[in-house]
C-alpha cells in the first residue's frame, strides 16, 4: 500500500497492490465494522485464515480525518 497527501483537499489517496494466490479459495466474505475513530491511532490485522479483499472509507471535513472498514475473506484450502 502507498499513499499520497493532497494539501489542496486535505486528504490522502491510497493505492493498493494485489496478487493472485493460486490454490487459495474463500467461502465467506464480509465487511468489518468501522475499525477506527476519528483522530485516533489504529492498527488492523487480519487473522491467519483471512485476507484483505477491499477497503471502504469516508472523510469528515470538520475533523479532516477518515474512518475505515475492510472487506475480508476467509481462506479455505481446496
């Protein structure tokens, strides 16, 4: 993941890299609740059986910050 900050918009743009994982299959995917509060540190880790498949966020102009939630899939072996 990389990000860049726009002073004009006072926001950050994120870019993710991804790859195929041959032999990995998922049976269940879900959205997490929002994992952070505004103006607060957060760290989110998927467990050993899951992987990140998507990200959603919204920006609050008053707080100049974002909240994030993640789309997570549970990995199952074929």
